């Protein structure tokens, strides 16, 4: 069995979730739009599921929840739909430099549509600066979109304070909660988000389904037009097995998140402690204000790509760069924004834990990584001669 | 067991499809964007699946296929994405009056964006007129969108001739193939569509997944922006279980469509023959040029809504009006376009058959419907006195 340390890229569906979904593929296949018994049962289950998603984030009502096909679509609906909805009020949007690629690309798209997009910089740990944020707001600002945390370096953002600033200036606050959903509880009545992106797979639900929370009174323009499902904000026949699975995943996560977060934090801290024993290794992201399941490292003189491949040979599955685009050879935009040099960013390794991670997975990487790093450094043209001599000796 | 005659609204997943999908929820959960083994396996399966969808419609290459979250999204991507892509060439689009509600609403949306949309009328059987179509084309026309058939009255459109006209005038031809996918083979090399919408659930695959076929050289603007998946035309992590299920459904349908169509046609003809024995009953749509699984009737003096409810009491599940919006009380726009009066359209009943329909389902409705119709007519204020006397007698 391989050690899987890439939960940020993909999570297996929880078997309890799969069991809950099963009947909705074959036996209970009704369309909520139908007037007969199958349709009635589907409508009932759809609204029960919406209620469970609302409870997961402590939303006042199931009416606050719109189902989408995933987090990327929710981000599009929130930001593009929100921008178009408010274009008479203003044309200025604020995001951070370290948002998920979907949000960065939505920013570029909106600029081509005539909107102005400010990109807030971050400190060395990846935290935004609240004073800078407030100074960026002007009378044309309609939306701030800053994720609850980075899915890459795990750094938590000061979301309560961002929400406060947004409220003070009467600007909508959207947040992509994907990076924190599986290990940090969300309470939309405590933090007054206007819009919040949720993913099903991030909480061990099926892929191809997500949701957008909208605060009471907040409406966005649809980006998928049709039969008027989801209060006209997202058309298309409802993906019932997906919705039922997502709801079950939310129910389980709500019940277990605190225990799970504590367990993951312990594993993560063991991981960090073990890996930082490697000479010239560093933790990326914030040392304390980070998600319980995330550890991101860099190692002088070597590349993340070679690390990933060498670990593959040791049956350890990891990621480099950002979780969703390891295939590009660009260094992580997040690490560059944190002030790392290109070669430092290229030497980074992203380790993410999840519900089915065990202590033996952590032990495995702690055991094999020092020798993997040493070997790569021996081969690297970047390793300084003196250091090379020292690590060459260690081989004997 | 209820007799289910509403396959157009929702289809159960074929158990063979479900078996094929199963491993991709829990064991094989990789993200195709990841560089490790799970990611590699996912990429391989993604491309194999794309190949199967291509084979289903005889597309020359898997590169012609883009996965979406369903037919509504595919229609949006094709028509909105296609219109925006070509806006420098022209701003005129042609659809028919009897398109699916998603296409009708996309038409209204594009009009608000400054496009001109012509809505081609249909004859009493729901067929478009090719001369009228050609006369509507002008030098600003960029796209024609006409479905392969009506999902409501089953009438097949002359798609080969439409494609020929579109080619002659160098206008893109998009078609929503949802109404014919399950019973009429599609060959995109024989009928040169530029864009074709496919749904997974329509061929007994899972919900929440669909595809758009694009002829070589045809590209559309994305409507969901992000990580650049699906050649930049549709971002978001791939819904692997959905994609695998859709591909399996396509493989089965390709192998069985001819046998299945013949079987359905036989059942449908029995249905039509049996039901037209009811006095003052009529078939909606074309008598011959119709999909093998569709039968749509109207009955003088009564309403489809009451029919639906009365049949529910007899454990027969049917639809009234259009399959996707039975909940609205509007009469079917398709039947009105065919020249029916409002009261005639209101009296219509949509019966659709599918892979798991059996002769006993057909027998059941043929058995119960005459008495259901008679009883409703006895109660109806619209029934003329003379006819009322006649049917009252039949009760004894």
C-alpha cells in the first residue's frame, strides 16, 4: 500500500457517503421537476440535503444554499455572477495574489470585461494585511474575494476581520472555503460572509458537486441558463446522487470535524518535526496559523519535481507546487508571492493529510525523505562544494 | 410496482454502468492533474472515456469531446460560448420555437447581450421548414441551434438538410441531441454538426455529467473559468466516476441502440394503437417521423394535470406538458407552436418509454386510461351535453 499524502488534490469518497448515495442511481432516480411519486421523493430528498449543507456551515436557512457542479463553478457564479449583478454600483473587485487559479483567472476574465481587479499582496507567511485591504477599497468596490486559507501553504486568513471591513464599507465578501472545509469549522452566522464556496469532494463527498452559500438578500446573475432550477441561479436537472452524497459528507464532517482536526494536527506536527530535521529544510506558510492537515516544505538545492518522482519510487504519493496544477512547470504563484526566489519555490513539497491518513504514512515519509533529499543533492549542480562533501560522507 | 412512463424526465442508471463507476468513488479516486500514480491512472481513464464518447457518435477523435456537468451546461457552452467566440463575424442566431427551455432562455439572454435571435416556427407536426430556415440566414448569422428532435412531441427534425444549409452558408450548426440519444444512432461524420450536446443520464448514465462535441477547428469561449481543464473550455476538477459511467453508458448504447430502438418502437406503436381507441383522443407530433420511445396524446375536454394525478392513483407515472417543467402551469410552448389551442395543449399527456419498460407497463396504461379519461370527462364542465350523456351511459 502506497503512502498517500496528497489529500488536497483528491480525496476518496467516504464509504458511508457512498452507501448513502447508492439508492439514488438506480432505484430512486426521480427528477425533482416531475409531479409523480418519483419526482416527489426526489424533491423531498433535495430539500433535506440542502438543509444538511446549511447546517454544516450554520446557515440560517436551506434557502441560503445553491447546488453547483463544484467549487470552480461556485467561484465563477459568486464572482462573475456577483460582479455582473452589481455592475451598476461599481466595477472594482479585490482578490489576493494567492487565490486558487480559478479565482486568479476569473480576475483576468473580468478585467477583459471592463472591471478593475486589485490583487492584494501577502506577507512571508501568506497572510494578507488588513490595513492594505482597507486602503484598496474605494467607492467603486463591489466585491472582495479572499479564501479562508491557502490550499497550498495552508495559511489561514483573518476572515472575521475581513468580513468586518467588508461590512463596514458595504462591499460583498466572498470566500472560497475549500482549503478549510475538512479541518476548520465554518459558522456563517459568526463570520458574516456574503458568499461562500463549498466543495463536496473536499469533505469526502463525490466529485462533480458543490454549493454556493448566499447570505439572505444576496443574489447573483446565473452563468448557466435554462430551466430555472436553484432559484434561477443555476439551471440543469439536479444531480441527485451527488447532492445526497454531498449532504451525507457534510453531516459526517459536522459531527467529526473537531476530533478529526485534532488528530490531523498531531500527525501534521509529527510530520513537520520529523522533516525539519533534514539539513537546510524549511516550512512554507505560517508556523501556527495554518490548516491542521497541511505541511509545505522547501529544501535547498533541489527541485520539487525530482523529489516527487523519487518519492514515487518509494511508494509515497505527494504533490509539488499547487495541488491542482502540478503538471505545469511554473513555480507556485503562492510561494513567489510569499517572497521566495524561483529556485526556492521550485524546491517545494506539498504534503496534505486526510481522514484516512495513518501514523504509518507519516512515519514512512519521515523515514525515506532524508535519504531521497540527500541523493538528489549529491546529484544537483546547485549544491555548494563544501555542503556536497559533507553529505557525501553521510552515505557511508 | 408502478408503471413508469416518464423516461424523458429521468432515467435510472443502468446497473452495468453503476458497476463500472463504483471503483472510482473510493479506490481509484485520483485527480488527473496529479503527477503521481493515482493521477496517472485517472488521466488514462479520462482519455479512454473520452474515446468511448467519441466512438458513440462516430467522432473522428477524442479531441472532439469536452466533458461538462450536463446537457444544459453543454447548450450554454455551445450557444453562448459559440456566440461570443464569433461576435466579430456577426450577431444573429437562429433557433426554433420548440427548443428545450434551456435554449429558449439562452436566446433571451443573448438578446439582452445585443445579439439578434430568430425563432423558426414549425408545422402542425413540429417540423421546421427548410426554406424558411434558409430565408432567415443573413450575412450576420453565426449559429443555428435546432435539436435533433423534440423531447416533448418526439418529432424528428431534418438534421441532414439543416447541416447542409448551414455548411452552404458557412454558419455553425449546433444541435441538442438529448431527445434522440437513447433511440436514434448519431453519426457526426454523416451529419456534419459543428457542435452537438450530449447528456449522460439520457443514455442511462449518471446525472451531473454531459459532453459537448466540437468539430475539428471549432472552439467556443468558456463559461466556467479556472484551472484550464478540457482544453481551457471547461475548468474544474474532472468528475471521474461520472465520466467513467457516462463512457460505459455510451459503450452499451452504441452496442444495443438498434435492437433497443426496434423494441421500443413496437411498444410505442402498441401504446398509440391502444390509446387512440379512446374517443376524441389524438396523437401530438409527427405520426411517422418521431423518436421510437415517445408518444404524446391529447384528449378533448380534460386537463393533463388531472390526468396525471388520476393516473398516479392507479400507480401509473406519467408527465404532462414538457418533461422538464411539469411543475409550471403554463401549457407546453411546443404544442402551442404546433397550432394547438391553449385548452388542447392543456389536455396533453406525455408518455416516454425506455430500456426497462416492459409490455406490462404499456398494457397497464391501456387498461386503466379509458376509464380515467371517461371519469374526468363526466366531471368536466367542458364536455358537451350530448357527449356527456353518451359517456355516462358507458358506466353501467
